[in-house]
C-alpha cells in the first residue's frame, strides 16, 4: 500500500513539474515575441536592414533553466510565431535562418551550461553559443541571401567581414551578456522550488 501511494505522489509531482516547465516555456516564448515587436533597431548604419532585437534573451534563459532541448524547442516555436506575425517580411527563409542561428546558440549554450552550472561555465557557454550563432548566420547568409535578396554570392562574400560577421557577433554578444546578467535573478521564478 505504501509503495502505491509513493508512486502516485511521484507521478503527481512529475506532472506538476512538467506543467510548471510548460507554462514557463510558454511565458518565455511570449516575452520573446513581444520583445522583437517592441525593440528592433539597426546596429550598423551601413546595413540598416540588419536590425538588433533582444528576442533571443528569453530563449537563452530557457536553455539555461530547462536544458538545451528546451532552448532549441523555444527557438523553433518563437521563430515560427515571429516569422508568421511580427517578422513576416522574412518569410520561410527568415524562419529557417532564425531557427538555425538561435537554435544553434541556445542548444550549444544550454548543453555546456548543463554540465557545470557555475558563473565561469555560463560565460564559456554563452561565448560558445554566440560563436555558433555567428558561424550559422555566415553560412545561412551565403546560402539564402542570394535567394532572398536576389544578390550574387560575390556581394554576400564582400559583406561578410565589414557587415554580417560584426553584426551577428554584436547581436549575439549583447543578448548573451544580458542573459548572463539576468539569469540568476529570474531562474528561481521559472523553476520554483525544484
């Protein structure tokens, strides 16, 4: 009888934890979409079409709080919702680029941080994530920008060093820094008493 009772309690606790995680992830996704709608501006005057937005911060916080798979799922959901609403101009190419770049960053950072949850490891995780995001955007721009903007590959290659790489390093760097500064103060709200 005791055994059955303890199994029921464990099942209820797991369901409760799962519900908390789902609600937290939904809240982070909603915040991400609101952030991209509310805050977006060019970082490099020569490339005003490349706009900074802080939408990756909630995704990275989710990856730190709930693991790399949760971060990747958040990136996918947010990319699709953003791509169909506030960033609809990018179409399917914008959605795919966002999933690859942000998903790569969140998965990488979440995987590294999950192994050892220290401040030093958080910095290493976010640096690695920012680099993965930048490399992913270089590759995605080489593949999709000629299709999306109708520009030859040579034009994209000429933009890599002066525009694409600095923009993506700067955007990822700002979002990763903000994640580092905010995560500890809000992680307990997301995870409750876990």
